[in-house]
């Protein structure tokens, strides 16, 4: 249609690129599928393919109170960290989003820096500060540490949503006599809400999955799920972990599907 | 005359709204890092004697230097694999319909949001002695005894590449989406073949995305503590685990601080090299 000649040269290019792309996509999804299949094994090992199928490891998971306890802790910390990230992050995003000043750009870099700096170094640093000021590690220190590493996602997604906001809408609202707070509640917030939700979702997932910060900032009584799983895996290869992993994979797939509906997550992350 | 300041007033909010987060970061992010720096400049664990002893120890110790070297090398290998595999995904994404586009993005996105421990665990199942690769090769009669794949550099690179792939692919998809498709057609109708068009037009124009992807992938790969330790096993030591051992097991906080600072500086150096390249490539793309 475009008059482009389909020479062997063009075909070889498209063939190579398509084949690599498909291999890459398979490499991306295969591990999750493997875990899902192995979790239904009737045997005691992680042999693939499984010798037979059963739900025994899910029954085992049902009774694994240590994992339940750790999951509950992780969930509570993630919810608090996400809530705090939304409050602090959205306010900060409102301040820095339309400002071109040097201080706004510096603050933006500061708020984004936990994304590139090694989280383990930050975890150690935070532990040293807390022990210096005499604040013992507790769920509180965990929430603080998690908020530092999770708030960048809320800031970034909220700033992106604000950047797409039509300034004339706000001007019209002001011209029609609406107060700033009223304009924020009735115009700004509804329009940027999907952006905030997308950011909060990623913040929640990364808090729930965080190991480097939790490793230093938790107390002995606060077992966190990813650390529990990691330590279980270091010790022995337990098939219960496969069942738990499958539950987490399914939960993630469901949440991502919901988020795609609510916020258009895929467009948001590639724009 | 009053219109401009008034409109600025309603569309932007005061910097005061950033104060709570700025304060929070000052106390819980900047202060800890400064304290880390302060402690690293002491020669003893009680932090009584100032000095560069910790850094001298690291920089003159062949073992420490080899840990740093292998960590930086690991990052480069993972980034290269991600780029090689991620670029074709972004390319394919450009050529398919909107429905397939969403599916490709969701496939890429999913591992990013799945627990790192879960993703790493999956690679243990695949690479293990009884894992898929060994089972397949054995049943095909290609090998007699299982290959050692777990606890090798190869295993760590492949697992990390899969874990970090979204960080490379998403910026590439964004970058390729911004290239005018007419350029591709123009190049081809002027007689350049597909390969040449790709290397001379598409690749250079997507450099900002390539650099953004490389920065994120590299930084994530060298700090990916869980995957490194589970797939690498006890014999392979990288900077994050080295830091953790010194801080937690040996309680040598000044040395652990120095390791952290050296590691931080290494990451910052890499990021700023990439950022500089990115600025140069934007000039190139615009020309």
C-alpha cells in the first residue's frame, strides 16, 4: 500500500525483530506460569512438570499461620505508607507541578531520588538515625521508611495528571466566583483522581513487596511477608511458597485489570 | 494588566503545599544519609576518631574492589540483555493494533507489579537441578547430568533481566511512539533498507528512551538484593549483600556506611553519565 518493496531484506528485518520480541514476551510471562503450574503439584519437590496434581499445598498454605501473620503486617504497613504517601505526595505535586522555578525543580529531584538510590543504603541510614535519637524500630519506623521509598510514585503520577489539566477550566471556575478550595474539590480533584489512584496503587504494591527497607527497620515481632518468603527460600525450597506465590500472582493480575479499567494504567505508564 | 498574575494565581498552588513532604524528606531521608556520611568518616565503631580509614580499607582491599567490580559488571550485562530483548518488544508494540498494544503493555507491566520474591522464586524453579531447562535437555538426551544454572553469573543475569525488563521496555515504548512514522517510510522510499533505516533513523531517534531505560534498569539491577542473593547463592557476593553482611551480621556500621556511600556514589556516577548522554541525544534527536 505504501509502495514499499517487500524484499528479502525487509522480511529478514521483520522476522528477526518479531522473533526476538516474541521470545522476550515469553521470557516475561513464562516464570509466572511455571509457578502457577508447580503450585498444584502432588509431590514434595518443585520438579517440573509435576508428577501429579493436587491442592495439598494450598491446604498447607491455609494452615501456615506464620505466613498469615507476616502477610497481615505487610498489609497494614503498606496501607499506612500508601495513605501517608497520598496526603504528602498529592500536596507536594500540587505545589511543584506548574512551577518552573529552580526550587520546584530541586524539590522534584529530591522527591524522585529514592527511586534511583540503593534502598538498602537508605534502610541502614534510617536505622542509624532512629537508634541515634532513641526511637526503637517498630511498625512506626517501618511506615516512615516505606513512605520515603513509595511517595515518589504518587508524586510522579499526580504531577503527570496535573500537567494534562486544562488551565482554562480553573480560570473559568475562578471567573465564575468559585473559591480555590471549591475549584480544587469540584474540578481539579475529579480530573486528577485516576492519576492519584494509579500512583497510590504502584506505591502500595512496592511497599507490600519491599525488602531492603524492612530488613533494617522492622523489630523482631514484626515479620514482613517478602522477608519471611525470602528466608524460607534461603533455607529450603518449600512448595507452600509456590502456592503463596500463585495467590500473589493472581491477586496482582486481578488488581492490574481493575486498575487498567479505573485509571488506564497502561497508557499512563507509557506517556 | 492584572489578568496574567490572576490566572497564574488560580492555576498554580503555592510552594507551601510542598512543605510537609519537604520537611518529611529532610528529617527522614536527607538527615539519615548525612549521618551515614558522617559515620563513614570515622575510623572506629564508636565513632570517636575522624579519618578516611574505612574508605582506605575498601579501596586497598582486593576483595572489596572485586565485589564492587562484579556488581558494576552485573549491571552492565543485565542492561545489555534488557535492551536487546526490550527493543524488539517496543518495536512490535508500534506495529500492532490498539488491542494488542494494551495486551503487550500489560504483559510487560505485570512483572513490575508482581512481588520480586515471587519472580525470583520462579527462576529457582526454572533453573534448578530438576527445573524445566535441565528436565527438557535431559529428556531430549542432550545432557546426561543436570547443568549447573542456579548460583551462576548466567543465572543471575537472566533472572535479573526478566525482573527488570519493564523498566527498560516502558520508556522504549514511549520513545518509539514519539517518532514520526513518516520518517520510516521516507527512509525506505529513498532506498535505505529496513536494517539501515532501523540503525540510522529509528535507533538514534529513540535514544532518549534507550538512555532512560538503561538508567532505570542499571540502577535497579545493581541494587536488586533479593534476586542477587537467591539466584547467586552464597559464593557470589554483590555490593548490597556485602553492605548487609557488614551492617547486620558483623555490626561494623562505619565500614557498612563507607560501603553505602561508595555504592551510592557509583550509582550516582552511572546515572549522571546516562543523564549527560540523554541531554546530548535529545540535541541529536532534534537536529
